[in-house]
C-alpha cells in the first residue's frame, strides 16, 4: 500500500501536470487520475514507473509496515 495523497501532493508541489507524469510512466492520464483518487488499484510495475517519472526512490510513498503485493 502506498500514500496516494503524498504522491498527488508531490506532483502538485513539483509543478508537474498529471499528463506529463502519466506519459513518463507509460500509463494513460485517466489511469493515473484513477490511481491517485483511489478508484483504481496500482500494480507494482505502475508504481515503480510513476516513482521513476517523479524521480524519487520507490520507498518514498510506501506506508510504513505495509508491503506491496502484485496488486497493491
């Protein structure tokens, strides 16, 4: 499980548009929007690509004590 709110906040604070992060993460803007709103699950591969697009370590948004599963 990861902190969607923190991820969304970072996108805003860095001045990025969700469209740019989605393109860099190779997912649709709609998918990213649904992930950030909690309406869609984010798998591990998508999570890693989003972190890479944001240029942050993958542990940045991990909620302490939680582990990522294949369908996190």
